[in-house]
């Protein structure tokens, strides 16, 4: 996370809400060699103390966490290059603005019989975002095919004891300078994600 305290003033509730809404992150686990990393969708409890996810059974992380193991789940939001020309003042340098929240805790395998419930809750959460599309449900699948696929994945849980967020939105600059950079960033036409970042720059977390 960025060390500048100007970028780390978002309260815990805001960081939790951001991570829950994103629902996808980078899971990193240390080993004696290089860290193991997996990109995972997850469910985060409302109080931010528990993340649930699944891994392919053959994933090295799944084998590693037969016993509890310390891990970090990095959740990234909108991000973009910011040109110094956009500030309208001299002696600025290029930078990269972004939002990210890190969740840290112990991860463990869960009993296999919990996998169906986790799958149903995960799909329900993400399908709800696609309304009015009719919701996909696992019971639409042939039971034998579903059972075969379920055996290939394992349920996991992270008990979270540390939450930290970086909202790097130009808060280290005067308000008028930060706001002046947001307009051309949004006008650059770099996509919806960058437009969202520009809006966050205008409504920076205090």
C-alpha cells in the first residue's frame, strides 16, 4: 500500500464496501520460494471479517492451506496514468492514480460439503448485477455434470484481521489542482473505469 498518509484516510467501512462491491482480487500466499498467486472471485461478509472463495483442487495454494496459512487478498479498482499537463501548474510529474484495498488473514480449506452452498451464493450475488436477465442457477445443470465439476473445486475461507486501503486520487495536491486534472482525465475517453476514477478524484474520501 502507498505509504503517503494522504492516500490512506478512507475509513474501514468504505474499504470494506469497496472490496465487497469489486468481488474479485489477487490472492497471494508466501512460500519458501516465490509467492503463490491466484486471481479469485470472493464473497466478503458485511463486517469485513470473513472472505469466502473457491480454488481449483489442483491449485498449489489449495494444497498449501490444508493447515491455516497467512495470506493477502489484494483488491484493485479503477486506475490510470495522469498527465502532469492536466494540473495547469508548473513543475509537476507524471503519476498513476488508483484505488486498492488489501485484506490480510489466515486462509483454510473448508469441508467439501460447503461447496454447493458457496457456489449458489456466489452465483446469486453476481447474477443479481445482470438483472433483468433471468438468474442462472446451478440446478439448471445436469446433476451428473454438476457433481463432476464440483469435485474439481474446493471451498476456502479467509479470517480477516487487517484491512488497509489506498485511495490515490491526488489528495496531496491543492483541491483546485486535483479537480482540474479530473476533467481531462475523464474526457480522454479511456473507458468507463477511468471515468469512474475521475469521479472519485472529485469526491475524494476524507
